[in-house]
C-alpha cells in the first residue's frame, strides 16, 4: 500500500457507497467530492476522509462547513491523523460545498 496515489476500483466503490448519507446537503457535497477528488487522494488523505465518514451526519456537516473544527472532535483527534491531510480533504470538501451553496 504505502504512498500509492490511486485507489483500486473496489476501494473507490466502497468509499463512494459510504458517501451516501441521510442529509441532502451532505449527499450533494460528498457526491461532487467523490466525482472530483476521491480517486486522486493520497494515502493520508484517504485515512482522513475515511475517518470523517465515520462521523454522524450532523457532526460531519458541521466540520465540512467549518461550524466546528475537526480538532475539537475527540474521535478524530484520538486517531492521530495527519493534520495537513485532513485540512486538504476539508478544503476540497468546502470548495464543493460553496459550489452547491
């Protein structure tokens, strides 16, 4: 695995499936993100994104829209994720959010 830059089709499908959420706003943001960025994420960005997908919808949306910082969520800080990778993912997600806003 290492630092590979591209995912297998199976990995893309798995993460794309996990992007289906209960909140329409989050679904729209994640659909655009999946189409535009998912297949090109670095290994560290994938870990960060996968961790975000573990959050409940409302909390996830609050992080994506910068209502709360990811560093204030214990579940994320406990995983000791790469902060730059997480910020990169959130930036890509927020750009998509603004396009849809």
